[in-house]
C-alpha cells in the first residue's frame, strides 16, 4: 500500500480546523464578549498557520498570520470583537479554504480586498495596508521595562513521535529578547537503556524581555496540557539563581565525561519535571483510542462484508437441504457472526447528523445578508446517526430546502410584525430515527404555501386540468415538478424552478421519500424519510410468477392473504377495503407481464411512504432476507420500478422494488379511477 501524500494529510487536518474556526466565529457573533470563543478561534488560526508552513503551504500561512494577529489583539484587549471582524474573518476563512485546495492559484486581488476588510474591522476605518495590523500591537502597546524571567520546561517522552520539535520553542523564546539556555540532562538514562525515539531532556531558560508572561505562555500554547512548565519572575532587587554556562553546543560532553569517570547515580526526577505518556491520563488516553481511517477503506471493508453476507446466504441454503448436523451448526454460527459483523460495520460508518446541521449555520448567516431578513436557525436531534454516505448526499438537497424556506417561506420584518409574529423568522432542522429510517425535517414559521397560486401555476403549465379535483397532498407535491416555481421574479436565490425537483430526485436516489405539510400563515414543514444505510438493508423476499423480488423491510406495514373471493370481487378495481379504509393496490404480475397463472392464494404486502399506502399483490412471501444492494447499469436508468438488485444464496439475481415509485403509481391509478367514477 502506497504511503499517503503529506499534503493530503494536511488538507484533512485543515478542513477540520476550518470547520472549527467557522463554528467558533458563528458562536462568537452572538457572544462577542466570550473570551473562550476568542481563544478557540485564535488557536484554530494559529494551528492552521503553523501546520500550513510545515507542509509547504506558505501563502496560506502568510495570509492566516494576519487573521491570527487580529485575534491576538482581541485576546490581549487591544481591540474589540465586533460583528465586522467576525464577518471579515468568515470571508477570510473561505479564502483560506481556497488556498488549501489550490495553493498555486491567482488569488492576489481577493487577498488585497480581504486584508483591507480585516484592517478596517480591526481599526474601525479603512486605513493603511494590512501589514500594519501585524505591527499594531508593538505600536500601540505601552512600553514596559524589560523583565528577566526564569523558565523551566520539560516535554513528554513521546514528543518526537508526535512530531513536535523542542528547538522551535527555544527559537521563539530567543526572538523575544536576550536569552540564556541550559540543558538539563539529569534524567538521561545509561546508553544501554536509551530509546532513540524518546525525549529525556529538559531546559532552563533565562529570558530578559519586555514581553508579558502571557506572551511566553503562548509559545507553549498547544503542548501546555502535556508538559511541565514553570515561569518565574524574581522580585525587584532579588538576584537571579545561578545557572551554568550554555552547553547546547557541547553535545558530546556526556560521552567524554563517561570515559573519564564513572557515571553519577541517576537521581529520581520529580513528577512535575518531565511527564511521560501515561495511559491513565485521560487526555493521552483519548489520543490512543482515536484512529483516523480514510473513508475509502471503510467503503472497501463494507464491500467485503457485503460479499460475506452473500456467501453466508449460499451456505445457509446448502445447509437447509443437508442432513449434516455439523454443517447446519456451522451455518448458524456463520449467520450469527455475519450479522454481528454487519452491525459493527454499519456503526463504524455512522456519523451524527450534527456534522450535517452545522454546515447550515453559515448558510443562514449569509442568507440574512442576501435577503435582508432576520433569521434564527435552531436544530434538534443532532445526535441521530446516519451512514456517512447518506449524509454526504443529503448536503445539497438540504441547502435547497433551507434557501427556499428563507426566500419563499419567511416574510420580511414588516410583514411579520403586521401578522403579529416576531420580527426574526425561524428555520428549524430536526432529525429523528424511526425503525430503519431517519426523518429529517425543515420547518419554517413563514407564510405557508399559497395553494391557489400553486394551482394557477400548475394549470398554466399544463400539469393539471383547469377545475380538476386534486387531493391537497398531491397539489403540494406539484412544487417538486421540474421547472415549477411560484416566485414572481428571479433572484440570485430562487425563481428559476430548478431547486425542488433536484431535491426530489436526490431523495429518490437515496431510496427515500418526501412529505410536505403547510398551513397558511403558520409555516411549512418538509420531511425527508431516508434509510439509515445504502449498503445492506433488511428486505422481504417475495415471488411473482417465476421471478423473485425484494421489498425494503422498513417500508412494509403488514402482509395479508388475498382469498379467491376477495380477488374476484376486486377485479376491475384498483383498491381494496382494509379495515374500513380503501387501499389502492397493484398486481405485480400484470405490471411485470409474467405470463403465468396466479397462485390460488395470493398475498398482499402493504407498503407505505409517509401517509400514503399501497398494496402489492404477490404470489408468495418467501421471508426475511439480508439484502446487499448492487447498483444497476446505466442501461437501466429509465427503469423506475426497481432501485437496485441483489444476489441470492443460489447465485440468482433478485430485483429490489422502488417503493416510492410504486406508491406513486398506485396513487395515480386510484386518482384516475376516482375521476372516471
């Protein structure tokens, strides 16, 4: 296996830092006096600058330095955190991401604009070039008399393994003023016990500088939790402790001393002098327990688990026809292990929905600026987990829904006040798990959907006949038709009718469905019903004619037997009375044109998507089946009845039914019959 490119490793780390920075800035916008948030943003900027310089992203490091300097002034009380500063750094953050993705691109003009904005935010007015921001602390700070500090620090033994260079700390201290360094070798073990990858040294530093204690602590900001650090300033007139002359340049002195005389007895170091990696330390333990694995490796492992499930199914089928008790025992044990492995693998791929919801805080921040409306975003159910692949594919559809809610759903401030609503509109993202699927809802408290306007647009577009009777839910679903828009004008946010149909196609590609509810004057809710995973699902295996098909189990409500009398009574109709409720049904043998005679006792599988139900008439229900989903070829893109295929235990192929499409087909048949009646 080839070694990963260091630049790619940095890009992964940079993406996390940029995400932390964005979330910190969005929180800071509402709590400008929160020093914890200021420190968090500063640390993210400082780490990004240092890591970028280390991996050769020099332009990123140079640009980030200006933002870091601005926040350093805020930390030291030399400037205030303001909405203008937060907005400027948010835009700068987007530019940092561009520099990470394309470090060699031409970004000079944008950089000049962003640096001018940052300068204006820090100083309160557009002034000198941005370079003066970096110099500002030295120019504005009140001069202080030099102080002599005594600094002693020791780092953990695993410092080198973690990629830390102790000499970089000494270089930063030397840059602050006159510096004397003494190496402490008291904990250096005998040669035969020395680990070349471990750090056994500590340092005593005497520093004369006009910088403050906080400036000195900032040198060790990112290793302070795992190190021993003492910083002392002698009282006025007190003599400095005597220190030996610098010995850093005399590296081979220990070897010569060892040859001349026996080594002195090794003293026991104090616990605080040089901490070592201890598994009992919760911070170090977290580092040991966390392992970063590339997503493609998880995908490969999931594919192997899927193949194993298919092989286990074949073994189970062979064992079922065998009288060998040992073979059956092995088959049952194999089935148990495969089931546990499948569950474990799915848990590994699960990530909380919070990773998806956090992205839209920035989107809402920008929408407030673009629409001129006050918008409050709230979330619920962030701990709900979904397959990482599903979450990635949900990102764009949710962007369309949030933008649509902000532009179409929410009224402006004047209209909201006239309606007796709070001036700030509300958009709420929520997630909850029900069975094998997750329901993600986007709710706004706006004006709701104007049904009369939707109907007028639909009639003008020829989607429905003028005056035709149509159910309320069917009318609302028309907004998902391609090119459909109720906007009176085209804006940079919406109005071209190329948003909601994209949402519907994306959700259907995830084998999900969309429910829409709206109350005039109170708002709308769009609910997306999405399966937990796209790789392996529980299915109900059925037979229609000579073919076998899989129905996703989360969509199955119940299975009933269709007697010959009920079958005869339902001839010529497309719905059946089920507990005083008319349920439309589809005879799959007629839909698939099997050309075979029906079984004497057929079965009806009732499936649903949201509030809509339909019955599927099949010849036989075979039973539960763990289904490994295989994508169909591009030649079958126009086949909407099936969402994929799977391999059965005997090696044959079974098609997976697209429940959402079949439910829509059943509802259309019912509407046609009602219109005729």
